[in-house]
C-alpha cells in the first residue's frame, strides 16, 4: 500500500517541477506588404515596406532578402539590412530603394493613366532574418505576401 502511494507522489512532484519551467512564447513568420511606392525622378522606386510581427514575442529584425514582382512581370531583387525591434503583434516600416525593370515602370504608367481607380497587383516573397526575444541567434523566416497598389490622388508618382 505504501509503495503505490510513493510512486504517485513522485509522479506528481515530477509533473509539478516540469510545469515550473519558463513559458515559451509562440513565434510565427512575419507578414510583409508594400505600404507606399514612390517613383523617384532618376527612375528608382522608394518602397515603404511594412513588417508585421505576428509572434507573441518581440522580434529583432536584421534584414530581408527576397523578390518583388509587379503584375505578372519578371521579379526583381528586394534586399535590405536594418535594425528594427518590433514588439509582439505590432508592425513597423522600412524604406528600400529598388531599380525596376522598364516593363515594371511601363505597367505603373499605364495604370496611372486610368486615374485613382486603377490598381496594379504585386507580390513580395523571400525571407526575413530576425531574432526572437527568447533566443540567442537570429533565424530566417519565410514570407510571401501579395496585394494591390493604386495611384494616390493629388500626389504625383505615389502609389499605395
């Protein structure tokens, strides 16, 4: 009678000690989207890219490496190095300058001729290097986002 009681107490004690460990917060890949695109006089585009941290943990973002595709055209490289601490379930923006292909510029010009009712599809995909708060080393998180950008009424060469 004494032996089963001792085994039960030992099992309860072990379960209680396991539960005392630090809670691990859930970490999920970020979402990236284009918040604004401005056509510069020299032909470059200045992208304002929104990084949405979907984790229940603060993330220290270091860089992104990916591709930007406008309409169904050939994608271009999207690359940036930066330092952004983004709290859990929050977002922040970075600015990236890219040189579009001539076909991409023509696609935006054609849509701009239609006014603010026009929209052009985009897709950004790749990986973001970030370090979750509870980890020592950064790791890569895949992202794949798409959406639409439209000309901003009254602001030339600007799309949102």
